[in-house]
C-alpha cells in the first residue's frame, strides 16, 4: 500500500496525536511554526478534509499513524 504522508508529515501528525502544540512540534523538529502549519495544510488538502481533527481521524483509519 502506498504511503500518504511524507516522513516529515508523519512526524508532525504523530506530534499532534501526542497532543503537542504547533510550537512544541516545531521546536522538537528544528523547524518554524509556519513550516509545521504548512505541512498540516498540505495534508488537509491531500486528504480532502476540512480540519486537523478530520485529517487525524482519516490518517488513523488508513493506518498512516497510530494512537
């Protein structure tokens, strides 16, 4: 099965599932808050969903990320 997320997108969404803030994820990965938000926006577009929470649910359903 083809992966939906890039390695970086996976890291970011694992952070979101772990209840980390955008700022915490950015600091942990050594990137800017804006870059984190851009990755999240790209995934939302890729999945054709409306928000972060819907993206997380879809990624869990597709087994791209785990709780």
